C-alpha cells in the first residue's frame, strides 16, 4: 500500500515537507520596523521570489500533494503582496496573510515557505503595537491547520489523504509560539530603545536649558552691576562737567574701567558659547575679588564695609563664583534701588556653611527695594543649584537685607 504524506508531520510545515528555508531579508530595523511612510517593496519582492521558488522545490519532494496550479500561485503571491502594507496597515496585513495561508493549507498544496510570510506579518503587527491581532491571526491559522489535518481531511484534497498524527502538533505549536515570543522580545527591546532615546533627548534639553539659564544669569549679573556703576558715574560726570572738570574726569575714568571689566567678562561668557567644552581663558571671579566690588561700589558713591568671620576655606569654583555673584548683585541692588549710600557685607565661614549677608540702611527709592525680581531670582537659582538658600527682605531696624547660606564644600585638590 502506498504511504500517504500527512498534513501534520514532524516540526514546522516546511520542514515536514522537506524544505528548510535559508533565510529571507526584510527591511525591519534592529530597533523596530521602518518608517510607516515607506512601503517595503524590495523586501516583499525578495520574499515573493523566495516563497515561489522555494515552494517549487518543496513540491518535488511531496508528489502526493496537489500540484501547484494557478490558484496556488495566487495564494503564494498574496502573502508577499499584502506584506507591502505591513507598516501602514499591520492588522489588515496579518489577517490577510493568515487567511491566504489557511486557504493554501485547505487546498492540499505542498508544504513550503508560505508560512514565512505569516511569521513576517506577525512580527510587523506585534512590533507596531498590534499584539492581539497577531496572536489571534496566528491562533486562527493554527486552528484551521488542526481542522484540516484532523477533521476535514476526508472532504479536502488530496483525495485519499489520512488523518495527521497528534504528536507532531507539538512542534507546530512550538514554532508558532517561537514566532510570537521572538516578536514580543523585539517589541520590548524597541520600546526600551525608544524610551532611552527619549530620555537622552530630554536630558540634552535639560542641559541646554540649564546652560542657557547659567549664561543668562552671568550676563545679567555682569551687565546689571557694571551698567549701574556707569549710570551713576555718567550722572555725576554730567552734573560736574562745567563746575568741577576734575571730578567729571574721575567719573569718566570710572566709567571706562567699569565698561572694560564688563566687556572682558561678557567676552569670557561668549567664548564659552563659541568653543563649547573648552576651558575658559581667564579664571572665574570669586570672593578673592571682593575688594574690587567694594572699589566699584565706592566709585558709584556707595560706602561698603566688609567683615569676615571664621577661618577662610578655599571654595570649589562653582561655589566661589556663586558667592561672588550674589554679593555683586546685592550691592548692585543697593546702588540702583536704595536711598542709602552705605552697605555692609558679612562673609561668614561656619560649620559646613558659608553665610553671605549684605545690609543697607535704606530707605528704598522709587523702585522696589531689593530689585525688580530678576536679580533676586538669579541669586536664588545660584543658591539652589548648590543646595543653599537665599532670604531677602526688609530688616527689622529698617533698610534691606540679603542673606545667603551655601553648603561649605572645600575646593577639591588633585
């Protein structure tokens, strides 16, 4: 008696039919499918040739199956044609490809690489987020395979075919699960990659915002202080130009010095923009230049007394710059917004903290005491960046006080 080739042999259908695919390229990228706006014509064409030629070779090893007729070839090409839409319409694609494969099974045609199109369609659907559609499509295809091989084989070609054994169905189920699990793993990896890329982009945006705020603070502090001195001295010069030329000359000299210093610091800030990551040409200012601030304030008509408490500690560059800018901004606010011509600066080195206090006796002029808000906001941002705090407001005995408390971290030594 002639032995029949059953519909369910050992392993996946194309292995049972004597055909082992050598592989087929698709245009999915490692992290996910290609952009939905691009139709994968080339990979679908390659897959169509692979399936057609591979099925022809598989048919030679299965003489008891139905011969490949026109309808069979239409079904073989239907899968690759539908795969052209797998990026734009993954649900339609996976169900259509599964249906064409089910009709091919029901027709009794030779087993072959047509099931590779099902794997590609399931992969595209799962990676694009349509997991339920892929699982349902592959589940329905497997169910139709069971119906054809175990219940409907008497009524379907080829004639005289026997029922398929149940044992090899484990291999078929394992193949289906492997396709789904592999696609799920790629989907998870793709989502992780997208999430990591979004986090990197967000981190870069945060760094850009922080750098923009830092530069804005630097320019505000430099320009506000220097222009305030220049404004005061320009008024003095204009008032004394005729009555006291020597005093007017002194005011102009102060304006020249203040503008030169401001230009130098602005140039240093702009150099960091032109050469990102490069070391600055000049060291950033720190509390060692407190005497210069006092001189500049004196040139603007302000008498500043200074006091240092505790043993001085070399600060880290960031803390030293922040301390300098806070004192500079506080003195600038005294010049611009206070009617007092005196101020007192206290620098205190305590147990783990640096205290900066700037007092003026007031009263406030036409503007709000302490500044318009931008300067105080900049001081608070500087202090917060170091884990410190800023308190600014009227003093109990009159006038205005700015007090900053910064964590005292010694300067790192090599």
